[in-house]
């Protein structure tokens, strides 16, 4: 056989086989595709693959096949099987991932034409679905008794995603018959979709107005199926407090009894109900002496009275005591020298 005849035979064969002359004629892009974590029972977003013919001639009709793991991967949109792609042309197909096990899953996507083929390696991970939880989780969350008309009682709530994929968008809101008594603030959650392992927080304050009495409720909605009841009781009571709440007299000579050892304390009623009759006293033996007081009558809400306590150290070294009114004490300290 002459060299010229052999060259002609090869050329004729190339025309007949088209892009199947060599496996390099067909290409799939991307060649490797990771679908990432997908929740069990869910389906991934579609991933597009392009099959191109880089050969000089048209292909034979294409065959598209998945490997052994067809229960996890599926060809959702197929524009390639049976097509003959012209030289330099391409077709597209879409693959989705629906994991059937909580593990890494793999498969192969293959496009064939005659003896030529192109493959793409597929991978993905089956994971737990999003699992949102809120803490504290007691339902209802009870704020207990809160002074009506006061600053209220605040509670920080934390939402966490313990699942394996990003959760649905969160929207924190309040509803219910007494919703005006519950105040939402520092909201870092609304509009956010928590990734696996992420968290966010917000604050709800139970703040009953002065006119409120008894028990009150509301409902906390957070999205993602999270709902929590809220409860609290409006309290009317006296709330006595010393100002300052404690005092250190420093050092004084033992036995020195004069006005330089005097200190004035103020007792106020920070509640919304009048107190009982106020009785002021001191502890600490002869070291701390009640010199005078304007207290004695019941204190109405917002009212105050004063008590003057003198430090007369009876011995050297640290001395301690308290000034007390109706069970409310302010610690006293000093040193005899």
C-alpha cells in the first residue's frame, strides 16, 4: 500500500467518525463540580454543564449517562442526548443533587459519541436540615413580677442553627392582647438566614405601665417555625433603696466622737406603692451611731428621707456595720487608728 493511499484512507475515516476520532473532541465544563452541603430530603440548586465539540467535524448522536449513584444525582434538564453537535458547537444539561444519606456522595456524569466521551466528577454532602432553636426555651417565658411603671425586666433571646445547612429567613415580631407591654430591641435576627452553626440575638423587655395590674401575655414570633409565649405580672409595691448603697468612712482615731465622723444617707421609695412606717437603725455596736434622721413616716412613691450616721471607732483596726431601714441595709466600713 502506497503512502498516499494510506493518507487518503485516514482522512476518509476522520470524516466518517467526526468528533469520535479522539476523546479530546468532547469536553464537559465544569469537569469537577461540588454541590456542597444539601439537607436530607431537599434538592440542590440546578448546576449547568456545557458539552462542547472541539473537533473538526460534527459528532454522532450524543448519549448522556450518570454513574452508579443515580439515586442522589439526576439530570433535570437535558439538551444533549440524541443531538449531533456541529464542530465548535455545544449543548447544555442541568444536574441536581438530592442526597439520600448523611454522608459525602459522589458520581460521574458522562457524555459519549461513538468511541469518544467526556466526563465530569460530581460530589456533594448530605447533611441534617436546618434546626433552629431559641434559648431560653421555656414556653411561656415568664418574666415574673415586675414593678409597674418601672424600667421593666429585659431578657436576651438567642437563636441558633444546630443543623447542617442555612436556615430560612428570620423575622422577629410580637403579637397578643398585651403586646404593648413587651418591647423588642437590639434585634440582630430579623432579615437574617442563619448558616449552620451560626446564631443571633435580640432583647424583649416586659415593661408594664403604672396603670397595669395582674398577669399579662404576648406571643413571640421568630420565623423558621419558632414561636414562644411570653408572660409577666405587673407588681405594685414599695421599693426602698439607700443612696449611696454603701460607705467607707476611712480611718479615724479610736474614740473620736465629733461631727467629722458624720455621713448622710438618703432613703428613697423607688416603687409605685407607699411603704410602711420607716424605722431606721444601725448595727456594728458603738462604732456606728445613728445621730439623726428625717425618716419615720411612710414614704410615698418617689419620696425620700435622710439618716445621719457617725463613725466612732471603739478599737483599732477594721470596723464594720450597717444602716438599716425596714430590712434594707447599706454596709458601713471604717478603720480605727
